[in-house]
């Protein structure tokens, strides 16, 4: 969770309540049972992209670390919600 806090992910996401972005429980449900889940989520959290919030396209930042092990741990934590 420290990585989520350091990367300011909780500004738009929470564990169980929708904010500007989906709750991590919602993300986990979306990817449940999908073999590409870890790869897609890893790409989403490590590469800046565009997302739509209330119909407005905004930048989605990336986590502020390059450690593959910590990123994998983060993605598995999100998917386990």
C-alpha cells in the first residue's frame, strides 16, 4: 500500500469505493479468471496513459518505482481484492 500512497493512486482509487477511478475490488472483479489480467494491469500501472473521467480525457500516471518485484506485488495485491 505504501507504493500506492507514494504514487498518489489513492487520489482517484480506493480499495472498495468508486472515486474518479474504479475501486480495486472492481478492478479485481473485472479481471478475475482472465489469463491476461496481470500483464494488462502491469502495463496500466507502469506506463502513462489516458483515461476518461466524467467524459473528460485525463492523464493516468504510472507508479513511481521500477522494481519489477514490487510492481508484481502491487498488481497481485490489486487482483486479490
